[in-house]
C-alpha cells in the first residue's frame, strides 16, 4: 500500500500543479476577443503545456522528474527576478521543488524494491 502511495502521489500532485498554473490563463478572457483571444490563451497556457510535457517524461522516469522539476523551480526564480515578494516563489517554485522531492522518493523506493 505504501509503495502505491509513493508511486501515485507525485503524479497526482503533478497534474494538480498543471491545472493550478492553467487557471492563470483565464485572465485573457476579459482582455481579448477573436483571434487575439486564441493567441493570448495559447501564450498563457504555454507554461502549463510545457509542464504537461515534463509530466509525461517524469511519469515513467522519476529521476528525470527530479532533475526537470528542480530546473523548473530554479528557472522560475531566475526568470521572475529577485525583487518579487517571497509568496511568488512559494506558490510557483515551491510546488516544483516539492514535486522533485516526491519523484525522488518514488525513484528511491523503486530502487530499494529492486535491490531486495
């Protein structure tokens, strides 16, 4: 039972993280219309689409998930700059670092079970 929780927790949390970031794309509906709306929606959903691609990679290869989500967390901090409130980093990079830790726990658990 514990192994299944360790396996599924990062994957479920990862999907929730992608959905959370996708919510930020909804602000385009009040500002644009027509083709501009489609382009703006695509641009606002691009980070979530990239994270969805990373989710697909990390789904089978937990170690890649560890590395990729550390890069996502650090990358956001570097791209956002250091002049933002700490809450910006906590709500965007924090879940990425947590995902890296969860994928690491899953990878370590899988290796431990193989070596038994």
